[in-house]
C-alpha cells in the first residue's frame, strides 16, 4: 500500500512539473523581425477583412474574443494564446507576422 502511494505521488509530481514547464515556455520570435511594420493601414476596410479572416481561421482555437477559449482549445497542447493578454499585446507587428507565417504546432502556418 505504501509503495503504491509513493508511486502515485511521484508520478503526479513528475506530471505536474512537466505540465508547468510546458505551459510556461515562451514562443519567441527572432529579434530580427521586430523592426518589421505592418504595411496595411488600420482603416474600416482592412479591419473588416481582418475580422473575416480571424473568424474563419482563428476563432475555433482562440475564440470569438481572442481569449484562447475556442471550441477546439480544450483538446490542444500547448493551449492557444490569449490575444488580449499583456504578453501578446506587447508583441511587435513583425513578431506577430512571423508567428502567423511560421506556425507553432498545433497552430498551422498562414
């Protein structure tokens, strides 16, 4: 009984450590892309087009509000980013473009 409990606790601790590490790892873009600027002006036409693309390609995982809580999010590892978070909001245009272009499993490249 004590051995089974010890094995269970040890397994649980290893799993928790693995999960914590997996969730805390950052997805960094190369510094060279940070100076890139978005060539598309932020106007009603581009915002409408962007919203249409986001709804078609991003909401299943990132959700309607970009919180990372879309219908497919529960089955994904790592979990989709919360686009409203400070971390994502601080990203440069170039870093966001690079991440969308490269993808990061399970997110495809676009």
